[in-house]
C-alpha cells in the first residue's frame, strides 16, 4: 500500500507537471499567435495606407488640370499636351487625362468642324454599340465627348467617345456636376483597354469662370465641361505597392462595396469571387478606402499556413 501511495504521488506529480507544461505551451502559442496577428494587421494597414496615398496623389493631378481651363479662355491641343506631359511623367499610373467639353445638340456640327480644323482629321462624336462597334453618336440634347486626351496615341480609341452614351459614365459625371466635387464610376471596361483588367474614371467638374455655383440648378446651368482621370486598377495597385509579392500567400481582393452585388470585384479580375461575402472567412482582414465617396474594401485572407506564415514572409 505504501508503495502504491508513493507511485500515486509520483504519477500525480507527473500529471500536474505535464498539465502545467501543456498549459504554458498553449499560453505561449496564444501569445505568439496574437503577436503574429498584430504584425499581420499592421503590415496590411501599412500597404493599404500606401495605396490610399498613391490614389490621392494621382487625384490631385486631376484637380490641377481644372485650373488650366479656368485660366485660359481657349485651350488648344498643344496647350493641353504641354501641360499634361510633365504631370504624366511623375504619374505613370494614370492611363489618361482628358478634357470633356459639354456640347449642346445645336453646337455639334460646329464643334466637330472645329476639331477637324485643329488637326483631328475625321473627328466626330461617337458611341459604342452593344457589340462594341463604333458608330456616330445618336441624337441627344447634349454630348460629353472625349476631346483633348493625353497620352494621345495610347488612348486614340477613346477620342470622340461620348460619355453621355454610357449610363455608368453619365451617372458619375452628373454626380460631379451636381455636387461640384470629384466623382468616380463603378468598375468599367475602358474603351481603350487592350489588356484584361477593370478600369474606373474620376470626374472633376469645371464651371464657367465667375459664374454662380451655389445651387444644383446653377451648377447645371454653368457647367462648361469636366476634366477626367482614367485609371486601370491593376496599374494603380501595382504602382502604389508593387504586386503584393510579399503577400502572395495571402488571398488579396479589392471590392467596390458601393456597387451592386455581382459587380463589386475590382481586383484581381481573374478571381471567381465577385462579392466580399463570398469569401466567408472570419480570419480575413478588411480595410477601407474612400474613393471620392465610393466605399472600396481591401480584403486579405491568410493561407492555410495561417497568419504566422504570412508574417514570416513580409
């Protein structure tokens, strides 16, 4: 009996020791996981902050362009080119900067003739058919054609395209016109797109110099046109923070939470996921970007190896 008691004491001590060791192991493991998660979240927020900063710098270039049309009564294609070239030199992520004049129906023929006289042979206001073919713009009360665009050769296919013929583009343009602020489109396929990525547009309204713009009605009456920034989403992301090579083991998506369900995916276009809810992973980390009033959601989901695996590669 004494021997059994002695062994029982030894066994109990071993059990207690093992339990304490196991408890200590899980405490350390939890601490390491918490530290890894905090490191992961910090890294992601840093990347998103860089992306946000890059976007805002790009948008500032568009704001400065509006001043050109307020400073000069007539901006020639050469004036526009000289103003834009140094801007694009330091903003390679911008696909194009454009001037979109407001042309009322009675002015159309004279405007097209003026454009041809300024060196744009064969210029006309156009739109795209459902099959993607170019056709002469149909009759409407007013037009918003792409007139001045740089770099021109890379964006020649968009020259003359009437933004009023596209409901998605017109919606954002009218938002900018009525609010007096920048407005972005939901995802679109650019007229000049030659690759396989989504794009979006940013509109900046330009009103007649000195005209009242203190109401929606006065802004509508005095809109002269809009300056336009054209962006390809992959280019914007890759320019700001690289190709996320250090996070390649993490599932990275960008969604436009303001868009209708089924049209929210922005990046990568090849993903089968269309909406944030489709990911369904509580371990995913979300961050947000305000793109001139549109709610972009940047989502990272750790791989099977967990947060720690990603952190070790950041």
